[in-house]
C-alpha cells in the first residue's frame, strides 16, 4: 500500500511540475484582457449565466470564457487570469510552489448532490463498493477531485483501494471509452454523466457524494496573487457577478440550462435532465482546510497547507 501511495504521489508531483513548466512556456495575454478558464462541468453554470445574461458587463467587466484542460497552469502562466479549479488541484499546486489565491467559492458537496458519480459499464456486475476491487476505473486525472473523493469513498466503505486500477481519461471521451470496454467504470460529472446514462452504455453505480462530508468545497475560483493584487476592482466585479449568477441558477433552472449549453456542447435533451452542484460564492478557510487531512492521508501533500494564507480580499 505504501508503494502504491508513493507512486500516486509521484504522479501528482509530476503533474504539478508540468503546471510550473507551463507557466514558463505559455505566452502571456495582453494586460487588458480578462480570460476565465473552466472545464466541462455544470458547476460553472453561474459564470455562463453571468456572461449570457449581461451580469459581468453590468459590473464593468467583460471576460472571455474558455474551456481548458489544465486551468491551474493557464492561470499560473497568465493565459487565463481567473480559473475554476478543484481544491485538490489548488492545494497540490500550492504545495509545489505556485502562488495562487482563492478569490471566490464555486461549489460544495452536499449529501443530495447528483452532479457527479461513478458510472458502471452496462453488463458489468458492480453493485457494491467491494465489487470495484480488481476493476479498472477511468478518472479525469490522478490526484484530481473526482479520483480523490472516489478513493476516499472506497476506503470509507472498507475497500482496499490499492486493488482498484485508475486510468486517466478525458471527460468528453469517457462515454466512448466505457462503450469500448477498456474500463469497467468512470467517475464523471454532469452533463457528461447524464449523456452516458442516456446512451445506454452505463448506469449510475453510486452518487457517492451522499457519503462525503457536507459542505466541502468542490470547486473554487483562483488567480495568481500578483494579478489579484493589481486588479482589485476586477476581482470585486467578478465576485459580484458570480453571486448574481448563482441567484439566477437557483431561480431560473431552465434558462440556466440554455446558458450552459452555449459553453458545453451536449444535446438539449441531456441538458434538460441534469442537476448541478450546490453553488456558493462564499468559502471559509475552515471549509478549504477540510481537504488537508484527505490529501495528506492519500500522500498527495508533503504537509498540511496553511489555507488562511490562500484567501484574497479585494
């Protein structure tokens, strides 16, 4: 078990080293540009809404929203000035020397969350956590939110997670990989989870958020400390528009789904069924600190992070 944990830690460290390398290699954007990076998850609904409904413009900013595979590296390299990242990625990046700060909360775990889960390939007899032993599970990245939380869930259920083989699969490709049979299951967020289920290639094995601690940050918005310090008005405007976007998603779900569809290209029938995570622009150091024990237990941090130093106030 120790050898496997060290290997996972080595993989995670290598990934973060690539972030640092990207921060040197990627060209910087013009100082007046504002790019917000996101990945293909419904958790970003409030920024899609804020863009489509004019909330950003009303606050005096007009950011470009761009889907990216490595948001943290884009922010570190100034290819994006703000990005939504998971706490697992953030804390590992901090542990490896990147100077990122939290400027706003994004989403949180809740026991009623149906925005992500583990989807089992149709025909596979996986009905309980123990059945994952000896199986191959696709995840977006080793050391990322979905893999870390799924591994924690398995361990909490008494499963030897060292007997589960994790492989990295890009989220948009998970349906095809599952259908092809090279993995037994995938850990996937909406709207892609719903698309897999609708295709008949898999079924939801568990919405395992039901067994995770309540109120853990699942996604936060970050920038570099230097950019935030020199763009306080933009940070404040982003936070204000984000809060308005969250209020919109709660009161107008159908319009929100239409706005999601402008940035994440999935069929309207899929969008009509999806649920998104619990959204909250507010986040406390105590909430972010919940991740310290999980990541250190999985040997993904050298030592707990002093999260109080990671919060930026405009």
